[in-house]
């Protein structure tokens, strides 16, 4: 019989050699651990009719949160710093639209709905100076004296060219920049031939909207003003004007929801202080009256696929902990305006300057099963690892084929990017926003029974392996020189 010391030594050697083999052969281990029946089981649960489309604030979304947390528990993930469990409560609220309002500027009177709508904010009664800041870039805000004043800017950016998606995407960051500069509010002059003014009024002034609850949401206002030939809009571009803004009738109610967060501590004494954030939103759009028998928007592609990518990565890295620490975040409220990630970015459980990369998993669907579409891949130094991971499983890593859709700023990676964190999204293969894609995108037809699992297993294994490479690479990914978020990254990381 072997003595106890020898036995212990052999066990240790076995464990070490086994761990080393797994790290030297991660492709084989990923193939073994990430299986088609398991990912299909996760998808079938999350996108079932019983989950009723996982609408934000719904009981079914809470069930999905519990399901994800239970997987974290099974894998042995730690809770994140400052949290007693796997849940980060997210303070959201439903805002009922304003009933009336009036904007007075330089002697001209603009009426609510006829001339302007409330994009964000609450009831307001304000008097003071208005100042024009061009497109309201950070530089333009810094050059103008905006503290305590109502800022007037052109909607979008100088490069948006009236593109409505670009205008919508730029709005949130611009409003935040105006608040950070101490402005009393932001008024954007809206002009886009692709979006008739009555359509905007119908959407923003007639529907309940969800937003992150803010202690000053009623004091800082974001308004969209219809472009016109009014004298005030001509004069404001030559200097400041005085005036007033009044908004009445906004009512709010809390929406209970939460992000689901788990953590794996890194094994390297130095790199464990850096965090890779693996994220995916787990909400969808719920149930809608379609006039057809099927009214449930199951959200298999958008974004049960992404959640299963997150779960699969957690399973693998829990068994083979990487050098760098990893935070797994299932985000709420993405479909309502990237709200869960917006809340997290303002209330991170790990400081943003210790978060070196956000690898988000999300997408509208797929129409090319030979590729993975990685939104923003070419913008960071992670590109080599991502291409390697995809190639290992027989698919090709490709960049965004539809930049006009502004996909980079339409998923949760964006709220990490604006803080300076290199952040991109791993999406199923997209060659175009064509009929094949739109048949399922935000449609009741987006069900598990329509998915191609021969493709998805390659997709999942590539995503997991990409995370393995990123979490073990001694060099943290960075924005490539000249990227629009590079300056913010230098401020964040002090480089």
C-alpha cells in the first residue's frame, strides 16, 4: 500500500498536470464542456412561452434572473464586492408623459407637442439664460460657459447627417455631458427627414417610458425642439438668450428589477486585480397585441442566445480559473434603452479603472452561419484573440457589415465604452439587415425551434474560447490609437 505522503504527492501532480493540460488544450476542453444538449436546454427555458418575452419589470424576468443566479451557484461563482448575493438591484422607473408645457425663448413661444417634446426629465419650471453649443460635443461644452444655463444644441453629431439612429444614440451621452458640465438642461434642435415630427410626438409624448431613476431627474431636462425658421433659433446661434421652460403632468412609478452578477477571482497575483466583464442582457420585449394568434415575443436570438453564451463561459472558467478576474453580468432593461448597463456603469461593483475589457454577447439574429459578427472588433487590440477563437471552431470573425445601423451604440457595451473601458459585442453572423434577419428580429417568430444548433454550438465555443484567451492574455486589450473613446480611456486608466 502506498504511504500517505506519496499518495498526496501523486494527487497534487495529477491535479497540476490536469490543470496545465486544460490550459494548453483549451479548444479540446471547451469542446468537451460546452455541449449542444445543454445550451439547447438553457435556451428552451429562457425563451419558452411561459417566460412571456421576459419584459423588464415582469414576474417572468425575475424568474429568468433566479435561473441565471442558480447557474452561478451551481458553478461556484463568488458574489461581487459589496453584494450579499448575486443580485444588484437596479433603480428604474416608468415615467408617464407630460400633459402640457411651454418654452419661451427670446420672445418666441414654443408649445408642447406642437414644437417640442420631453425626451428625459420631469416636471419643470425654470427661468434663465440659454446658450448655443453647436452639436454639444465635450469640447464645445467646455468652451462655452454652460453652468446653470439651458444648453441648446443641434441633434446628433456633425457626422450623423440626419440619420435617426445616430441621433438617438448620441442623445444620451450628450445629455450626460451637459449635466456633468453643470447645465440646467439640454434642448436639441431635431431635424431628420426620415422621422416626421408627428411620429416623434406620438412616441415620446403619448407613451410611458422607462428610465433609470435619478435624484435630479426632475431638475435637469432633456428636450427635443422641432427645427423651424423661428427668429429665436437664428438668434441663439449668435449668442445667449434669456427665456423660460415649463413642463407639467409627468408622473413616475418604480419598476423593480435587477442585474445578476457573479465573479471568478483570477489566479495570477497581479492580473487578478484586473477584471474582464462578460455581459449579456436577459430581458426582451414581452407580449404585444399583434392581431395574430402568437403575441409572445420569445426573444431566443435577442437575447437568450447571449445569456447562454454568458452561462457557458461561466461554466468553463469556473472549472479552469483564468489569470485575470472575471465578472459575469446578466443585464436588465437593455430593450428599454440600455438601462441595466447604464445603471451599472454609474454604480459599478468593481471600479471602472480596474475593468480592463467588456465582452458583451448580444445580437439581432443571424443570416450567415459561417461567421461571427463582432461589433467593434477592429477598434481594439483584442482583434487577434477574437480571430483565433473563431478560427478554432471553424467560423470567421468579421466586423460590423451594417455601420449605418449604428449597432455599436445600440447594445450594452456602449455604456462601458463611454466610460473609457474597451468594450465590444460578440453577435451571431450577420451579413445584412435583410428579410431573413428581420423575419425574427423583435418578432414572435423568434423561438428556439427556429434556431440552427449546428451553427450555435460553434458560435458558443468560439465565444467561450475568446474569453479564455482574453482572461489569460498578460496584455489587457486597449482601444486602437485614434478611437473616439481613447481619450476617455486615458483619463480612466491614467495613461
